[in-house]
C-alpha cells in the first residue's frame, strides 16, 4: 500500500492538493484511484508531465524552487522524494508555505537516513536538511520546524520516512 493510500484514505475528496514533482504520474494515478477531485501535478520535466496527462488532472511545468501559483491556494502539498534532490530545500519549503492555505498541511516523503556518502548532484538537499544524519531524524525535524512547520506525524517503513506537518 502506498503512502498516499495510507495517509489520504480518510481525507475529504474536495481538498485541493499539489503533487510536487509528480514525475511519471504514479502519485496522480493513486489520487485518481482514491477519487480526489482537485489535484494539480507539478514538475519541470516535460516528458514526465506528458505521462501525467493520463491522470486527467491539471499539471503545471516549472521549477520547484519557484512555485508559480498564487498565495494560499492549496489545502495540501504532497512532496514525495523532492526536497533531498533540490538545490535549496529552504527555498522550496518557503514556496510550500506560500501556496498552502492558513490551515494547510504538508506531507513529505523522504529517504531517511539517506546515508549515501557521495556528493551526487541530485542529492544536494539531503545535506542541507540533514537527512543524511543517523540521529533518529532529530536534525531533519528541526529543519522543518525552523521553516514554520509543526510535525504532527512521523512514520518510517524501511524505505523512507513520511512526515505530516501543519503550518505552525
């Protein structure tokens, strides 16, 4: 069962959701299967977005560091394996804060601990948000709290960690 199925099973189907870095549309397909009405996919890769069009949802092309949406338009931001590959996860979180409604919620799925020692270009964010620290997630949680989020749930399953947050 996917993170989305577990976390969103009891969620109102009318909430407005942003799926940040929707990649191949797998998450959008899961939201569709669960019969959510208002989901927007967001990615920078045109090929990925072409795959997302099969979901039937709106999608937007852009850079996750510069979310091109108005303020306070989403009830939920779902960020699956996005922050650890960003160049500036602080900027991304500030963007999430901007697009979330005042009572909005952020769901982050991330590798943790992300202990790969190489400095690969695609995991710059992990060092910034401290997902490469094997400390029970203390530094990673501190990173989110320092950006105005309050952690309401943490779930680990051996593949990654899910953090559910609200605006503090």
